[in-house]
C-alpha cells in the first residue's frame, strides 16, 4: 500500500474539521512551525501563512507545492522556491471586506478617541484631559491604492457621509481620481492599500508625510514595508500626524515597538482579515489550490 504524502500545515492556519477530514483522505497531516526545522524536512506539500526563512525553505527538498493562504505571496523567497523546484500559489483576494471594515473601525476609534476615553473611564479620571472628538460627516478620506480593499473602504466611507479622494495609479488621474500630492494635501484621513513591491518599499516617507495636512489620521492595514516607520514616529511625536492605526509592521510578529507607548496609536496584530467568514473562504480556496496542483500532475 502506497504511503500517503505528508502535508505540513502552518500552525497559524486553523482548518475546520471538515477541511481536516478532506485532507486526511489523501495526506498524512502535521501542524508545524515553519520558523523551526522540526517537521518540515519530510514535507511533500504545505500550507503557509507566516514567513518561511530561506534556510528552512532550502531544507524542504521533498516539497513539491506550497499553498500560501494569502493573495500576497511574499511569505516566501519566490526565486529560491523556483530554484529548488517547489511550485507555489497564493489565493484570490478573499479578505477585502474584512480588511475594509477593520480599516473603518480604526477610523472610528481614532476620530472618536475611544482608547483614551476607555482608559480615562476605568482609571477614574472620567473626562479629565480628554480632547474633542471629530465628526466624520464630510471629512475627506484619501485612499492610496484602489484595488479590492481600497474600493470597499471607499464604499463604506461614502455610506457614512465621508468624501472619498482616490489617488491615481501611476499618478495619471483618470475620471474621479486625483494626483497623489492632491490626496495627501486635502485628506483628513489617509488610508494605505498598496501592494508590497520593490517600487512601493517605504512609499510613505518623510517627503510624503510632509505633504499631508497637519493633524491628519493615518491608517495602514496593507503591508508594513510600505511605510518608513521612523518617519511615521517622528510625525506622531511632532503631532503632524494626530493619530495612527497600524495592523502591519516592517517585521512581524512584533513584541516591542515605540508605537506601543502612544495613546493615539492603535496597534493590531496583522489580523484585519481575521473573521470567521473570511477564514472559511481562505481555507477553502487554499485547499482547492492544492488539489488543482495534484490533478495537474
């Protein structure tokens, strides 16, 4: 009887019982930590949703396929995987609505100062030292990156009466779009939704921050590499940026960060996508990708 292939599942992925039973029909499955060596050496196929170090990727010599449970495949060194002979695939965007809702939740929390209010209340300070909140009606939200997530953010923002400003792709305005500089200058809130590529590394830098309105709110639920976080902290210190919402960071996971000390910064652990509905759709999609690969061989 032929031994089943070994399928390594990233410890960050929690499949449903139905998904597990489906996989067990074809594979011996094992949950592993891809940042460590244990379990990955005999891996034939894998599901990934965390960074895979090059030194561990090199050890996966038996591996034929890695399904990345994300639409962005920057969890692995793609050139190295191709050199080793490992096929890989991300999935179609499944989390646009979830990420957009998380983005708007941050907009509400920061504009209404919910965290400082909460801390004041539970510490017995009541209203002492709290600043005025901001109404969102007719406020301008600038969306940089108008893919699926950016479009959903725009849809929700318009629904609550905000004015949406869209930054033009390649800075060549189409109908309804503005130049990046105009969006930065006019927006009360700037929300970043670009993909992570070589040409977008530290896209939001000192120069672009200097063009923003004084007291702007800044949100990044896209990728940490898109922002010069030193420049961002400087802007928060100087109050150029009055508040920030961060779900992503240059290096993850984050255990320490200078942003943790600021009451006007909300930090979440790269979980904007993390809803029951989205995870079910993502898990189904990545399993489908694996079986598509198996059938193609």
